[in-house]
C-alpha cells in the first residue's frame, strides 16, 4: 500500500487509526503532526480529499470505504 493512499490512513496508519479509536498517546502525536504539517501526513491529506474528513475524524456512516 502506498503511503500517499487515503485508504492507508483509513485502515493501516498506526497513528491515525489508534487516534480515531481514542488512544490518548496517538491523539497527542496526531495533533502535533497535524500542527507541524498543516493537515497531516500525505495519506491523511489524501483521505481528506477522498472522503472529506480530517485524519482525526471518523468517516460519516454514509461513506463507503474502498
């Protein structure tokens, strides 16, 4: 899987997937990453373009994955 793939952020990224599940350490790391990079890593930005949600937000129920 390509690291600029939005589906990597959605289902395989160790930081983003754990932050969305509520892991406190992952949330902190993700907030720092988003502040430094102005929107997250390349796969997080691609996820925002594809799904319309930030890397730290869950997908809306009406959005199909993959």
